[in-house]
C-alpha cells in the first residue's frame, strides 16, 4: 500500500475488514529490511508458536489478546507496544477481536537471505 520510493500517508483508523472466524493480514509496506503489516484476528483465533529473524514491534490498535514470549504469557490491550528481539519463540491468541500493526526490521544479512529464499 505504501510506496517505498516516496513519502505517503495512510490511516490506521479504518481497520481491515471484519473476519467472522479467521485472520486477515494486509501488507502496508514492504521494503528491503523492513515490513509493516496490519493484522486482524477474530476472537479465539491463534497463531501457533514460531520465530522470526526480524526485530519486531507490535502495536495493538484495538481489542485484546495474549502473546506467549518463550515461557511467559503477556496480556495485550489497545495502546500497548511490544518489542520482540529476533529469534524469540512466540505465539498469539485473540481473547476478543484483535487488530495490531506489526513492524519487522530485518538485519541486512537476514534480509538478503530472506529475499534469496523467496526467489527459489
């Protein structure tokens, strides 16, 4: 949605479409080493444990949920901003409808490896 070659603006006040029983994601910006994605989880939806080579900022825009960070479970609510270092095992569960902005910053070497694996 956002061009990488010029300044532009979008509003996050309008959430992605409602989902009855799923997860919707919308890429807002994809650039070398940086990705911003808007997520909407219907209540009860989960994303199983995984890791990422990226440093992550997760900003909760609406709703509430829980995120498992390694062995710890952290409650998420509108207005929260969470930082996750690279390679931290994590999982997400929506307690109620949950909308958040996820920003991933990938180190240059990992970004090159990610692009190479996408081309294969």
